[in-house]
């Protein structure tokens, strides 16, 4: 029964997130349309999202979860807490360093990963939006860390629900943009900020759940 309950919880949260994602994409198409602003926003969001999939959700979880599980098995809950605290300290230091470097060298990052945008109408907007989006990577790395702890402790609801906050925040921003009839460039500005805010919210909620 425990397996069925966990499966139902994760499945329901994932399905809800996918539905919200469809609503979000529909609103994005309506508000941003097709053009340089939409191109800049989607590329800006793609860059931290790419690093998130490669580093935060991939390599980090593969390394952290087995070690955390082994430490808890060998040293008990206190040992697991000490290990997780040490990992979190180093993780925060690394994430802050990466974020600062990325903010400084954003033009080079955009050129390396989206060379076709160089010199285009979207180039400056892409750099601006990327600078606002990139803290999302740091936040999602923390989300992966906290999710790994929760999943190890057989607590799946919070970790499964957290990704849906991105869609909730962006839909809320899009609703406000439509209400105030903001131009596409300004809409992209607020959406980029919304992405980082959603990541911070996810990290805070999961930190509370872990606590």
C-alpha cells in the first residue's frame, strides 16, 4: 500500500505540473508571440535549464543520494545530518561562485551556447534575460539536494509538488502582464525574474520540508 500511495502522490503531482505547463506555454505564446523577444526569452531560459539537467539533477543526485543513504545506515540520523550539512555548505559556496561568474561572463556564455544570436536583434535581450534567469540554476541545485534527502527519507509529496511552482509563478506573471498590458520586452523582463523567484520558492519550501 505504501508503494501505491507514493506512486499515486508523485503521479498526481507530475500530471498537475504537466497540465499547468501546457497552460503556461499557451499564455506565453499569446503574450510574447513570435519574434525577437520570444526568441531571447526561450534561449535565456534554456541556458540555466540545460545546466540544471546536466549538473543539479544528473551528476549531483547520482553522487549524493547513495552517499547520504550509506552514511545514515552506518552512523544513524545524526551522522546523516552532519554529512548533509557539510555538503550543503560546500554546495552553497560552489553555487554562489558559479552564479557570480555566469553573471559577469553572460555575453560569452550566450555566444558559446547560442552563437546564432550574436549580432542579432535578440542578442542584447538574451544577455539581459539570461542574467535574470541564471540564479534559477543555483536554486534548482538546492532543490535537487533537498529532494534527494526527502526521497531518501520516503517523503515524496513536497519534492513532487515543487516543480509545479515554476508554472504557477509564470502563469501569475503572465496574468499580471496581460492585465497591465505590458509590451513584450517588459513582459520578458518580468518573466525572467519570475523564473528565478520560482526556483527560490521551491528551494525554501523543500528546505522547510527537510527541516
